[in-house]
């Protein structure tokens, strides 16, 4: 084991923080080299050997015009002449190395660098009279040449790490030892070691082993030029990069990005930005936090503030501020040891606290700074004192759920922030945002985005993508549609690929014709020649169109760049440049654009175009169809046409209830025409009638007709909510109960699908407290769940079904039509409703619709629909189903029971048709058949269905 000594004086190596990671590791590896030489002192020759022999430093050494092998030979000869000690337990630092490091530190201060790095040591090497100066003189390398060659290099990024807290950190030692052991240095054989002579120096009594036992200071630096040096063409005037700061390493300057026009324009957030400025202008608690769902524009609001600061459109107290977005990922990256992450954040705070910093810090995803687990990273304890003392102005951004889960639980941290709510923009505002942003996507993808595509992206994303917010989801639709169009422009069109495949098939057929005399080779050759000529023509046309489209894209980029230069010239007052750009360059771009468009139109007039440049409504619909699975034709169908044909679409699936269908369609049309309270649901209906008459089927058909899919149906069986304690399941479990984080069955379903039909089946069986909740939904169109989230019901259709007064409706259907019977039935229905529901609940329902019992002709129609579904299943097996009308009539007649509606029909079909047909299919009776004909026959005075194979 090594023996340790106390420091008798302060040296550079006593503070590892003084060195960069590369500089400190250079000393570590040099120390290992000294041990392998069995030297008593760590000195300049060991540092030189590592620099010129280790590939890790080739970035710096490779720029020097020297013969490395010759240098290494001189170093080896010099090292062999130094005193050896085979049993050295301590390694002291030599005077020459100590003087070299002091000289390097002078250059560090001159260059205004934070830490001592490899270039400082290289720059100081010619000052070492012991060995380095002699070697450099022999190879013709001066100090100025070294500095000049260093200036030509791009300074590589050095990871910024933090000092370790203890001398006994075994993990740190292991990491350093791995680095040292992997260094590429020579091992000196014992046979080459001369007689050992121990030589002591009283002055240098600092054990170098303390370098190993101390920890590597992990810092990052960039070199800055010495003061007074100018960047000119003279060989003697040199300049290096300026030193970087923690804010530059771990943050992004939004005001600098706004100054160079790198940020997207932001509109429609004037109120939120005004509130943001107001909070920042306060004397205390001037830390706003933006609360909003993902994608609503929290970060864009902060970027808009940065643009206003650059433009000077802010109060005097905010002018000249720098808005820095903190990169938590960069802070965390490489922080292996406990405390490194917090130390990095403290360095950021120290720079912000500087008198001339004028920095406002923006922390996106603010909730990530708080950790509920001690094993994770937590910097809130560092942030709170700085915020409380007013040393830091901070803007945060978080989602409502994350903020409630983390920040609000820390009352000390929560009181330091002022909440600014960022709501989802309206559809009109979202369209304006998209119109302002589309030019950025046109330039990036090299295509044109039509206004119809912008409106379609907003409308379709709002309707069919319910788990995300505007304008983010609409922007993604436009981005993906433009990317797809760009791929189509630069890729081969489908028609060219098809012709190429056709030519390959003809080539294979022609090759086979050599062995098959019955194949006409001449005919194959003619087809191949025709296809080849067609391919040549199409490829020429495609390449020409592609070339012109790409040219238009480049001209558009030039035009936007010209606009930016015009703005810069106008602001700078450079009238000569402004005139040249406006009256020469701009006109030139317009002329070239017109010529390119004219040539493109000429190509397209000659035949069908292979490529298109515009993103249209159909492209947006294709992306939505791929995301949601809804057919494109439904997405592109007009809303007005859907509403006008609503009865027809509903009547195709709901049989025998024309009055109910008309009443529902009329109510929906009134709502969509704007003739209803905008804060209420689209429609609310109570369906009354016997079982099996189509109440639930009408709700399904309504969901498919209005929202283009039957899955847009939120169905709740109210018989599950008969008990008082089950009512909480609609809104979500209270805090502290199981399932609190999951949300309510009703609220969560509507929150995920705001455009849906809400079906409350058998509503009369629900507990009375359920109707208290429904009062708010029917009147105000909203509901607050257990997590204090407001759920919007304004775009839903509320449908409630009930079997109340079903007996009275059945009795009325058996009697002859008369006004007296109708009045009696109406009175019975009214009495049953008032007995079950409170008047305030009934009066909030738009329509109470009665369903009449089904008749035999209605059952026949329903039977045809269900048999058509069975026929579709058989078509998948290659069989066509044919059923005579007599069979349909007999099936409907056998299942006709007015008390149960159409429910017995399914049972009869399964028993008499599906079961025997399935048996015969498994017995392979229909092999080679193309269809199945079903008819009835009397066998032993008993009707039986016969299945007869059909062959075409």
C-alpha cells in the first residue's frame, strides 16, 4: 500500500477542479508511465510521452508539423538516463513539471479559460528548458507555431462534470483506473533498467499519488484568445474561441434564437403573454408557471415572449433580458455520482446570480425537478431558496395532472409560482395559427400547402383525434402529409414501378419461350418493346417534372431568404442594399419562378401529371384514415349532406320506427344549424318502449352516422349503478380510494372521445343520485371528475333508454287507432315518467321518443338484414347464399312475439339455419360449390330447411 503525506504548500494539483477532464487524466496516465519507468518523480518527460504516444490526444498533437517517432525516441533516451527506484512507494512531482503547470495556468488566465486544458499545456511546453525546449528546437517547432496550429482546430466539446466529494470513493477510483489502464503507453522491460540511484529533492515533497486518491474534476471548457490578440491574416495575430459558460452548456438562449429568426411565429396568445409579462414584472413571486395540456402551446408562448423582448415590445423592466431554456437532459447526462447533477445546477444558478446576467430561466416540464424518491434527482431544494430570495426569475411549464401530482404537494415550492392557464385554442384561432406556420413547412418539405388542407387538418383532427390538443395534432397532420408528398416527388411513381415489373415478367416469359415452342416469341418481344418505350417516355416526363418541382422549391427558399435580407437592410438603414434586393434580386427570382411554372404547366398539359406539388384536403384525410382506421370516403363527406340524409342512414339500420328516426334527425339538425344553447349537448333523448324494438340499435346507428364509426359510442349499463356508493364510479374514486388515478367511467370515456353518443341503457334502474349528476350534464354540458378536471359534453349526444310504460305501449298497439286510445296511452306514459323521474330532469331532455312494437313485416325486413350479414360471412369462404322469400317469411313468423320485439328472431335463425348449415359445411358437402340455396320442404309433415349446393 502507498503511504500518504500532508501537503506542505498549495500546488495546482491539490485542486482537481482547476483542470479539465482531459488535462487531469493526462496527469493520471503520466503518473502511470512514471511508475512503469520506476522513476522517483513525475516530470515533463512522462507528460510528453503520454501526449505523443496516446491516441486520445491525436486531435491536438496531429496538428503539429513534427515527426512523432523521432520525438518519442528522444523522450525514451532521456527517460533511460533518469534515476530509477524499483521499490518506490511514493512518487513526487518534479520541479520542471510544477513550473510547466504554473506556466500553463498563466496562459489559462490570459486566455480567460475556466479550467486548465491540453492546449494550455502544449502552449507552455517550449518554456521547459529541461527536455521539451531542446526537443522542439531540434525539430524546428516554436511557441508561435504551436499556438498558430492550435488556432486552426475546432475545439472539441468536453463533458462538464463535477468534483467528487471524497478521497475514498472506490467507484471513482475504479473509473479512473480503467481510463489509465487503457492508455496506450509503452511498458519498460526490467532488463533495460540501469542501476537504481535514489535522488531526493527537498523542495518537491508533494506525493503525486494524491492525484489518484483525489477525484477527477469533471469540467467543460472552450479556449478563449489571449487579451489583445486580433483575428487577422497575420501569422502572429491569433484568436481562439471564447470560454463557454454553464448557461451555454446546459441551456438554449431563446432571445438569441428569436434575434436570428429561428423561432416560429406565435399568434392568438396575447392575453396569456400579457399575464406572463405582468407576473414577471412583480417585485415578489415573479415566477409564472404555464399550466396546460400537452400540445396547446406552452413552449410557443414562452418563445413569443422571447420575440417580444428582442423587438422591445415589453415594459422597461424586461428590456434587455435573456430568456434561457434549461436543458434538463444535458444536466443529467453523464452525472454518474451523487451530487453531480445538483452541482451542475448550482453552477447555472451562480451565473444567473451574477450582477450583469439579466437572465430569466425557462424550465419546461417543471414537475421533473421534484422527486418523490430520494434515489432520483431532485433540484427543487436548490431552486426554492433562489426563488424565495428573489435571486432568480423562473418560468415553468407543466401539465395540470403532473403539476397537481408534484408541485402542488410541495407547498413551499407551489407558493413561489403564479399559475398562468394555457387553454386549447378554438378552431378558428387554430386555423389562423396553421396559416401562419404553413410557410415554414412549405420551405422545409419543398411543397405547397393549400388553405383547404389547413382547414381540413384542423377540422378532421378536432373531430377524430380526441386524445391530443389543437394546434399540435393539426400541425402533425400537415407535417406528415407534406412529408409524404415530398417522398412521392423524389421517389419513382407507382405507374413506373408497375411497368418495370411488367417488363421483368415479359423477360422471364421470353426466357421460358426458348424451351416452350407454343409461346410466340415475336408477340412477347413486341409487348416488351412497347412497355420499354412507354417506360422511357414516363421516366423522362418524371425526371423533367421532378427537376422543375425541385427548382420551384429552391426559388421559394431564395425568396424567403430575400425577404429576411430586405428586413435586415431596412432595419440597418442600408438603402443601397435594400434597393438592389428589391428592384433587382426580387424581380430576378420572380422571372425565374414564372419561367419554371410555365415549363411545368407545358409538361402537364401534354398528358396526365405524374407528380403533384400541393398538399390537398384528400392528403390530410388519408393521414387521418391511417391514424384512426375510418374510411376516407366518410371523412371527405360533407357535413351538410350527412345531416340532410340522416333519416335515410338511420332508417337503413333501424326498422319499423319511422317516427322515432324522424324525431331524432330533426333534433340533431336543429342543433347543428345553431338553433340550440351552445353550452348544452348536441341532443338529449329518452327512448321509451318495449324490449327488442330498436332503442339501442338507433343509438348505434346515430353514432355511425354522426361520428363515422359505431365505436364512437360510450355505453353504460345503469343497472350497475343501482347502489349509492356506485355513483362515484361515474366521476372517479375519491382521493385515497383504489382507482383514484384511473378517472371515472363516464368522465374518462367522454374525455377520451369528446365526439360520441353517450348511451345510458335502462336508465330507470339507476340510483336517484345519478340523475343529480345528469342534471348538470343536460343543462350545462360539462361535468367535473374526481381529479378536478372539467369534462366537456357539448359535442356529445345523450341517449337514455327505458322500458317504462312498455306494457301501456303494447296494449295500445293491439287496439284500433283512435284519439281516445292515444290519449290514454299518452297519459300512462306521462304518469310512469313522473313516478320514476323528477320534473326538472324530464324538462331538461330534448325529446322523449316512444318506440312502437314491431309488426310481422318489420321482422321480415330485419330477417333480411341478418341473413345478409350471414351471407357476407359465407362469401369469405367462397359461397354465395340464396334464400327464398318463403323461408324469410316463415322465419319471421316463427319468431314473432310483440312482447319481445326482434330478440327471438336471432334465436330462431341460429337454431334453424346457422346450426344445420355449420354442420353441413364441416361435413364438406359444398366442396367445389359456388353457392348455397336455402328453401323449405315438408318432410314427414314437418317443415325443414334444405341446403342445396349451387355450381356456376
